[in-house]
């Protein structure tokens, strides 16, 4: 359950927090795994209205559709959106909220409120990071690692509505893909059969979310389930 409590007074906040990552492990390690090679991830819309091109380690997910509808992300970018978020702020500000969300997620966050105000009391209990970002997005503009959160909301809406879109997954471990889809859609997908590290390489035209999941399951020989019900292993 999510619980929200808030009040406002006048203030203007636009704040950016850089991602901070910490790593555990022995500093005296004598041998380390070489990093995954950098790969190009690109596509172009069939009507020439847009294109994307970026470099990733560990695969990517991309879509290029007509009418300037193009995006690409390095695999693993969406999984954090489903992480559980519990926090409470008393007599605080938007700046404190964004700071705490940035700390929890390890992502760069920017927020510009449409109606500048001061949050005096606010709490999230067993909510997801998506819920917290959506709360802010309803009250201004939110960017996560430089991308407007509204783009993610639009994509979730299309996927859950069963809209058809062109979609490709490149050199991505199936468990990473599944975590990304869970974070992006809010559906608790998980891998229950087969090799969770099997590599996904699929490219689909005019496919629904269900068809995308089914194709990934087929190509990797895994079983992907939602709420305990198997979606596909064909």
C-alpha cells in the first residue's frame, strides 16, 4: 500500500543530484573480470522522422517508430523503477525529497515544479520508485539521468494498453531484460525456468508486450511468469 501526505508553501526548487555508486569487495584483489565490450545501439524510424545512437556495455533495448517516436537505453536502465521505496519527510522541501530519492536510486534526478511550493509532510510506504517519480511528475517536470520521466509514462501506457510497437533487445541477459520490463510496466515478471543469464537478441515489428515476452522466452528457452502464471515457453 502507498500512503501519501503533503502540504505546500511557496519556494522554487530545481535541483540536480549526480549518481553516486559504491562498490563492495576486496581492494587487494589481484585479478578482475574485464569489462564487457562497448557496443553500438542504434535505430532509425521508417519514416525518417528520428533516430537514436548510443554506446552500451551489457546490451541495450531500443525502439524506432514513426512520428518522431524513437528511444534507446542501455539494458538495466528500467529495473530501478520497480525498487521498493519507503521514506518520510517532516517539514521538508522538494529538494530534500529529490535528494533522498537520488540517494535511494543512485540516479541523477532533476525536478522543476510547475507550481513552486514547499512540501512540509510527505511519506511513501512500500511504494515503488516509479510511484515517487510519478508523484513529482504530476507536479512538475522530472528528469532521471537526463530523460524526461513523461517518456517512461508514455511507454508504460502503450505497453499496458496492448499497443503494437517495433522493439529490439540486443545482447542482454534475460534476467536483466525481465527486471527492466517489470520496472517499466509495473508487472512483476520473473524468470522461473531455464538459464536466467541466457542472452536475448530479438527484433520485432508491430508486437504487443505479451508477444515480446513470448518471443524472448522462446529465443532463450526460459519460462517467464507474471503473478505465478506462466506467460510462455514456446
